[in-house]
């Protein structure tokens, strides 16, 4: 259904651009401006069509249609496909070749840009992963080495603390792997996910349940609407987003403070919020909050929130669902992370 909608949209764009090019060319003819300028208008229309549609088909079809439109409207006898002048077939052939090459080169340049952007994202992701993995692995290695080398001389309390550190770092690594596995569920070519209608309240409940297993002492308040919200989504991915956001809130909140998770309906959208009572977000860090890699010198001195791949993966997942995600400081202290998903497969209403 979605592919059909995109095809219809691209078809309408193609027809609209060719119609505009024809009307503009008629205006040029009325001003007694020569055929070469009309040809350039049509070639420009092919370039625009190649930029705003997907794949090669529309550019190729537009190239052929441009020749036919030029023949029909701008060669004598007008409003027929009969060309009586000897040089017209050569003109048509050259016009078709130029339009086709323009379309092909434009689409090829677009594809190269996309590949370049993907390569940049991969590079940043690998850089972020190597940075984030180094800290827990170093901690595990150091704690385990200390236990093995000094097991007889360490008191029980120190041993327990080292084992606790190893457990905590190991859990962190497991969550990192879960995040990376979540990314593999997103189709690389289209940045789309397979969505099925899910009860949003159940996804929230499952995420909070998993968090309470990991953080049994943490206070979490949940607010959901009375009505059942069925949202097209990949339930596993959205659950992972909520887990990441709640863990992020716990990490940046004082002990014995509440984390609030809310779900509400807003127009034709489902809105999820995770609210904490921490120190909030430093203004300097907002542009890089959801970035997998922060350029050197761009982070603030006390920046910790959002660095690494957790929030960047959340953003990728929400974008793949055609949703929106943002963060803000809470007026009463702390931060609010909000993401919005369209209901019933509709586009996000702003």
C-alpha cells in the first residue's frame, strides 16, 4: 500500500512538472523565443523529475515524453506528431539522448551521495561503538585481574564490590548488543521497518517491567490513557527505545526520585514521554544529543547525557517509523524525552 502511494505521488510529480514545462514553453513561444530555449526547458524538467522521484523509471519516461510534447506542441504542423521538416528527427534524437543522459547522471549522483552518507554513518557508528565498548571492557578486565591476583588478600566486601562492578559492566555490554541488534531490524535501503498494529500500553508495560527487573529499587510512575491506542509499529524496536530512554533517565536522576513514563493521544498521533528529575541537558549539548559521534571539542565539559549510540539508535528507530523525537529541559528540573508515532499508518501531524 505504501509503495503504491509513493508510486502515485511520483507519477503526479512527473505529470505536474511536465505540464509546468509545457506551459512555460508556450509562454516562451508567445514571446517569439526560439526552439533551443524550449528544448532547454524540457531538459531542465527532466533534471527536476530525476531529483524529486525515486529510481530511473520516471527520468527515462520523462525524457521520452519531453520529445513527444516538443513534437506535438512546438513543431510544425502543430498539435500533431507529424514532423515534415528534414532536421526534426535529428533534433528529436539529440533531445532524447541529452534528456536521458541528464536523468541518468542526476540519479547516479544522488546514489553516490546516499552511499557517501551511509559510509559516513557507518564510520561514526564504529567510532562510537569502539569508544563505548572500551570503558566496560577495561573495567571488567581490571576487576577480574584484581580478583585473580589478590584473591587471598582482598576482604569479602572488596571482592563483592569488584564482582558487582563486573556484573554491572557485563549488563551494560548486553544492552549495547541489544541496541546493535535493534539496528539490524531496520532495512538499510529504505530505512523502514515492518509494522503491525500493537497496543501501545502493552509495549510501555513490557518496557517498564524489564527496567524494574534491572533496577528493582527505582520508582517509576506510568500514566496511560483510558482508551486503547493501537499503533502500527515494530513492537520490539519501540520497546527498546523506551528501555534506552528510561535507563538514560535513571542514569541522570538522583536516587529515590521518580521517573515518569506517559502515553497519550494527540490528534492522530501517539505521544510517548520519559521524564526525569535530574540536572537537565546543557544547552551546548542539544545539537549532538542524538548523534552517534560528537566532533572533538563540541561537547560541554560536563556532558554525559546522550553521548554514545543509545540515543542515536533511538532516533534511527523513530525515523524508520516515520515519527519524530525531541528532548527538552523540564521547567521543574530534569529532562523530557518525547517521541511521536503516527496512528493508523498516517503521517505525523505537526
